[in-house]
């Protein structure tokens, strides 16, 4: 395992939240550097099972040599089907850390970070056909406006989209430098870093269909968790936190809870954490990535 791959965020809170039974079956759907998975294994007995998902080939290098550990090189959107292939219809706990790993941000060629000059890639799954450059060069002005506005919460999303569409007529936008040149007049002075981070977030979410994947995953968790099983989800921005909060509270990613004929609420989870769990001062000092992390926990009814 690469020790510098990724420092697990809110590690103890995640373990506490899972409420691990030594002989239970647990799933870490965002394996990454394996930090959370290794800690889960410490709490499992000989008959316990841990199944880890990750579609990033880099994460496979961190696989754990342990008979209780199973690695699935798939996106967690395919949670239910892959569990069934392994022979598990039900599990006792599911952990999801929705952040991009430090490792991915630190690999210039992946194109996730505004710190490095690189091609605009941003694929979590390197087999995927759509990159950030694809989006910038082929999406309509209306599509770009929507992505920048909704996924990046960019204030001048409309004019930014127009600038991209105008610039790409003369030359395709394939690298960070080309993008910055194309939109230079639209980046607010003194707020360059924050602005570019918002734009990059928007592109990354669209490249990897992160919101659609999250919503599909959440719905599957209700089907595969045993009664009393825990769902533990860590998100890093409001676009992720909102559907997680709503699903755990109401059984739906948006809208109000469904009710039966008698007015009884139909929801799969009890909320374990009324307010999101956040990092304490010590962790904020040790791991800056924990600053925006929000952890929510639900228990299957």
C-alpha cells in the first residue's frame, strides 16, 4: 500500500458508525488507498467479510492480501449485481467516502487538479470515453451553462459557457493552459483558485456522472442492507450531501417521504446522526481534506 496515497478522513467516526459485528459482511464502495478497509478488517473475526469496490486501476495496487477481503474493480453504481455475483444478497454495513483521493489530485496526468499543467481528463474510470476535454469541445452552450451553474455553482456560468464555445472555434481546448487562456477574461481577480476549483468540480462531476451514480447507489443500499445494518456516507459538497441527507431521512433522494394508506411513513432508514459528523480540530490540522467532509449515518429499519 502507498502510505501517501490518501489519508482516510473521519476514520474513527466511520468505524463507530458502521457498528461492526465480527462475523458480519461489510462493503467499502470507495476503496482508494485502502485506509478505511484496513481498519474495518481489524474489527472483523475469521468469519467476517469485507468487499471493496473501486473502478480506478491505481487503487488495485493497494489490494489487501487477506482471505476475508474481496476486491471488485467496478463502479459502486453496480453494487447490488456485484454483491450477488459474489453470493451476497444482504450485507451488514456499507461505507462510502465520496471524495476524490489525494492520490488522484496529486497525479498531474489525471487532470483533476488546477495545480498542474496537463490534459483535461478527470476520468475516475480510465476506460471511460468522455473526458473533461470532450465536454468542453462538444457540449452545446446550453449544456455547458447548466453544468457550470448546477454542478459548480459558478456565478457567471452563462458567460463562461459562451466564452468556451467561442474559443473552441479557433482551437480545441485540451489542456489546462488552453482552458485558462480561453476564459481568462471571466475568472474573477483575486478569486482565481476558488473559481477554477468550482469549474473543475463541475467538469469532474459531469465526466464521471457522479450525481446519477450516487442516487443509484443510495437506492440500492436500502435493498441490500440487513435490518440493523448501517449506511455510512461521507460527502464533501452540498450537491452530494443533500441527496444523502434526504435519502437517509426520507428514503428518497429528493421530495418528501412516502406514506402508506394509513399515513405511516415508508422509509428504509432510521437517522443515527441528526446533524452531520464533521472533523475535530486535531484532524483539521493533520488532514486538510477533512475540512469539508460531512458524515451521515442511517440504520436499516
